[in-house]
C-alpha cells in the first residue's frame, strides 16, 4: 500500500508508547490483566480514550472480553468525538489506511462509500489528523483481532438519529463490531465524579439517548449507539467504571472512564 495514503499516528509517544515492541507488550499486559467476563458476542462496546496509564485497564476490560471472536470479527466501525477540529455531523477521512507503530490498518472503502450518500457524513482529513479519540483504540484492535478493516468516524455536533442512521448502514452481522470511544466527566473532584459518572452509567444502561457532552465527551456517538442498539433489542452491560484518581492521577481534578458491552439477549 502506498504510504502516502495512510494517516500517520499523531499521539504515539504521548497517549501510548511509540516503539512497536513496547506498545505491543503494553497492550498485551493490559489485556492479560483484565478479568475473564463470559458473555454473548458483543455487537458494540464503549471504551475510554485517555493515555493508557489512565484508562487502559478500563478499555482492556471490554477488549479482553472479545477474545472468543478474535478471528470472526472482520470489520470495526469506530466512532469517537472531535477534540481538535469542530465539525457538523460525522467525518470520514479520504485516506486508505490508518497507521500505528504496529502497522497499517486498511479502511473499508465500500462501507465508507455507502456512508457518502448520507447528508450528515462528510470527508474531512483535517478532523482526523490530530484526533486521539480514535487513534488510541487502534493498537488494542490490532492486538485483539487477526485481520480486519476499519471505518473511522469522527463525530461532531450530530443528532442521535443522524448517528444511528450511519450505524444502521454498517450494522452488518456478527463480523461487524461497533466501537464507541468516550471518556466520562472531566476535571471534577473525585467524589463528585463518582456520583456524576454513576448517574451517566445508569442513563446508558437504560438506553437514555440524552447523554450530555458534560457527562461524556463522546455523548454524540454514544446517543446514536443507544438509539440503534435499543431498536435492535440489545442488552447493555457495564464492565468497569473508575476515574483517573483510581489509576495514575491525583483526586482533585479527575477524568471518568467506563467500559460497556452491548449484545443480543438471544445470542450465544
């Protein structure tokens, strides 16, 4: 593949290790430390996107649970919020791959083309260039799955129905996994964050698609997923919830993290 058609990593060496061997060992250690959580095959997960020392253990809870379907899941639809460049609706890149220190991930061109028909979807490389919410998930995906293609969507200001419509286009079967990248509350005192994040988790478990960006930076993709998942009769399960005060930060101003899995009640 022509390297000029790949988005290079923007936060390697900041949010996660830049050296391939160190990154591989770091992700594998996080996955190995995650407890086994027997469940039906998840159709979707919500995972945090801070630096691995902060939110890596929480994200690993969801990723480790996908191990039984390592070879079966072949397409990842990845949605995350925009932190650097504002955008209306959902933005796809124009490149053919996303690169990490572990190698290139092929993008699913036909699936992305199917989204081009939607008025809320645009092509915008600038939105993706420095965005970490999607990038920090990529090494986890590379270590969890043998061979897959990626549909990366940076979600700006978008109505839940607009996000749900895009998800429906790509819903697919058991070969497709939906991944929503989001942290929870930002910079609250430890005890306050616990209360706020606990309430947010209850809203998500109740499929209440009115999560506010103050509750979760990925509120827009979360709300779209909740709408689509409810329509498909999925059940939500909270796998982990903590904050940076529990992992690698002080407790004065913390960031909240949670991991969820969504699966069919009659599956598996």
